C-alpha cells in the first residue's frame, strides 16, 4: 500500500480503488472471509452497471434500485451473489471472464436465482439490513492513512455482509432452474447466452474435485455435466446466440481488468503489461502499479501522457489527484480533483475526493468549500459514512460542535455502531438549536439506535416523544 508522506489519523471503513485506494484486509471479524474486502471505484462500477442493467430490466427489476458491490478477493476466489437491492461480484470473477458476455452470463444466472426465489441468503441479507452496510463500507478514501486498529474498527460493520456472503448455497435443482432463467433473461435482453454456457463449461472439471479443492462459487453453485449440456443445448437454439460483444464493450472490459490488476497485483501487472505494450489499458495498469509500488513520479509521468491523449477523462484526473494528495502534495491535488468533478459532476466519490483535499488544506474558505462538496456527495449517497466522518472533521475545525457531533453520529449509524451513534446524537442535541432540522435529525438517530430507558425519559421530559413511549 502506498505510504503517505505525512501521518494523519483516519478511521477506515473499507476500501476504495483509483482516486480512491486499496487497503489490505484486516481480520476485523470472525465472519469476514480471509483476504476479502469491499471496493468502491466509480469507473468500474459504471462498467458493471452498464453490463447488469439490461439483465435487471429483462427480469422486471428496477436497475436504479440495485447497488453493484465489488468484493476484492484472492485470484482463486471466484464468486458472485445477488440479494434484494444488491448484486455482488468478486474481483476474481471479473478477472476470470474473457469478455463482457461471460460476465453478463454469470450475472444473469444470479438474477435467475432472484427471479426464482431461490436465494436463502437474500432473506438473511434483508433481515440484517445489508444495504446500508454495502453502500457505506467501501468509502474509506483515507483508509491507507489509518493504522490497522482503526481499519479493524471500521471493518467490524461489515460482519453482517460477510456473514451473508458466507450463507450461499443452492441445490443442483435450483442451479438448473437459475441456468434456464438466466438464459431467458439474456435472450430477452437481446444478448447471447454463449458466455453463460461457456463460463460454466470452462469449469466443468470442478465437478470431480473434492469440496475443499473447489472454487467458492462452485461450492455454493454445484456443477453437473448434465446441467451444463442442457444449458448449452438451450442457448445454442436461441436467436441471439451468435451475437458478439461490441468493440467498445470489449474495450471497457479489458480496461476494468487492467485497472484491477494494477491495484491488486501491481508486480504481476508490471510483467503482464510490459513496456512494449502501448495500449491504453496496459499503460493505465502500469501507472496504477507504479503508484501501488511507491513510485509516484513514474506513475504521474504515465498519467500525464495519458491525459495528453484523453484530456477529458475524469478518472485520469481522479487518479492523478489522489496520488498527489497521498504524497502530501495537497495544493497540487486540488486542480486535477476539481477537473474530475467538472467532467463528472454526478459522481459522489469524486466530490468526496475533492472535499477531503479542500478540508486538509486548512484554509477557512477551502474548508467551507470542502463542506459544500461533501454535502453534495451526500445528496447522492446519504449513507456515505466516510463523507460524514470528513464533515465531522471539517465542522470541528470551524468550531461547530453540534454539527460535528451530529456528523459523527451519522458516521457511526452508517457503519452499524448504534451505541456510539446514540451517544453522539444525544451530545449533538445539547449543542443544536431545538428548532433546527439538525436537532430533529439527531433525535431521530437516538430513537432508531436502541435508546436506553433514561434516554427515552429525557426525550419524553422535553416533549420530543410521547411519555408512554418512554415507559
């Protein structure tokens, strides 16, 4: 991981790639599978969303209400899952697929489980309130600046997610049904089912392996040769079987894989994408790999060359800004981060990046502007816990104790730490104007964060809740 030139105390929630960053996993919970962590990256999320949206629509689901969650994993930990409001994809699965159609095939299979009501873990995820965790846990933009203890503390909130992911398990009968449903979904979306059948056929050998030697996906989703043969026959007879991926889709798929390789296996990326490979994905991967290998000047030189060719690419400015910020060059980081936001104003993670830089500059006007950027990000992702944490820091710099405490309460609430959420919300109420919406919000947090009887009596005594509710 890149070591910053200055030491700042940050509370890590999870992992962010690109202008975001990559954090080594910490054994924060017994339920967290070894080597797994959550990733947020706007560019990769958009590619995955583009791949998945026609599948959701074909299945009659509202794509705008489904979050694509990227799970960083070991290279041999191929996995995917779907639950209410969530589609989870392991990085190993992305790296293994040869083209977008294969990845869409696996996604369609998972949507097939949902459409068939097969997912036992979907109930577990819904019951555990997984969506708030998944939306917030990947937003630790400054996680690399934290010690392992802080990282562990933040990752505790992901226990429910990892527990749900570990609940996976379907019968062979359900697998066959999901195959057929996935094939129907792909055809309805005017996509080929070839990738679906080829993906499973590539791993046909897993059927004969003992349980402990199989990839996780094929433990949860047991294979059989009969099932694969039946699927191949079905998709081959479909009208869109001969459809191929468009060149732009293939380019995005290769870019996504190169980017992940650069972040997750930088030394491998340097070999795989050697200097003789002058393609855009290769140079992008090398720039990221240099950044990860603590050679920022080489990374920045490559990024400048890429920007000369693509001057309107927000993700290149994002990456440049993050490298500069992490190496204590905050004043220089501001300009590329501003440009990334100008080019992609609807991306909350880019605004969070800019906000963190502005706040760190310790200039009153910049801090105020940074607060504005974070508030804009929160309009898009209100449960972005890291943005709330940064707001708390900014308000503290301004001496706005009530708002700082409320933001800290929001932060804790969104990582599932209800005890501290309640404590800070009660403290915020002491400092806030009782007629303000912030005071009412603090009261709401208290009420949904397992308040004690004493808390309820205090609220009742001031008329915030009915007295009978406190008894």
